[in-house]
C-alpha cells in the first residue's frame, strides 16, 4: 500500500482534502511543516494543500527542500487560486502536478494513484525479482536486498518496497553485516552530508528511519531472517538469523 504525505498550509484545508484518497489503496499521513525532511524519506509521494495564492513562496520552498534532499518523490499541489504562471513555476521546480479548484476529487485521486502505480511497475522489473518469479533463487537465499527494485525480497513469501533513504541505510548495514556501523557513517552515507548536527538530532533522524523499516517487515507474516539492532551510543548492526 502506498503512503501519501499531506502538508496543510492552512488548518481549513484539512476538512476539504481529507477524503481525496481511497484509504483502502493509500495510507494517508499528515506531515507537520517542521518535519518535512523526516517524512520525505518514508512516504511514496507528497501532496501540498493550499487555500490561497498567498502561500506561493511557502510552497516553492517546500518543493525545493524536497528536491534538494536528493529524494525522488512525486509532489502534487492542490491550490484553490493559482495563476498559470505560478503553476508553470512549480512544475519547473519539479512538482508532478498542480491542481486547481476546477478539478474534481476523483480526477485528482486517479491522477495521483496512476502515477504511483506506474512508479511501482517500473520498480518491479529488476533481475533479482525476475529470478524469484521464475523460481531460479537458491534455497540458501532466505532474503535478497534488491538494488534495482529498492526492496527486500523474501523468496516464496513477500517483497518489501523501500524508499530511497530506507534502501540506502539497509544496503549500508547489510554490506557491513555483523559489524557495528557508527551513527556518523550512517548519516553521511544516507543523507550525503557530514554529521555536523547535534548528536541527538543525528541519532533521532536515523532512529526514525530505522523504525519505519522495522515496521515494514515486522508487521507482516514473514519469517525472521535478520534484524537491524541498535548498539547503544555507537550505531546499528545488521544481524542475520539463518
């Protein structure tokens, strides 16, 4: 199930936009403005809701922040009143779509859902996944870290799709399995920047990402072949149970 993050620039937006998505198809989470960077790593797309054109600068800043983070996410804007030139500006900045008041909820929902489905289909064609489908996987391979599909495949059971940042951290820990990877090394590898921030901020950001990864595989009916364990005050370690 896809996870959609909703950013509301006005409290009144919530009553208008909460029912856009079919909750049986998409999980919808609200993203506080001060936590955009954290949520961008765990959702499959972001919708920014705005009631007036007064928030144009704020919307542009959010789009730029997400794009500069290096995370490839579709971003849609729902705006009640926006000039054509402003819509073009947002599209040039990297927005996937800008919907005005003239668009019906069903049209918006289908446009967004079709984009997400297309992205999923593109990710399903990796060589590793084809081997699983064709039963060409060795019986010794209990799980596969699939780079092409950014996922963890459990042959005969299920496949867990990861966001770009989730895949980076799983891949890093897996390559160093059995060894503790320090917080600073994880932060640099995942976010592409030196961990110059406060230590508690760095640890909290990594812990948040690990939490969402664990939730993806621990809440499914899957055999336990590995875990991402916390090594207190040091970092994380990939532990296998084979």
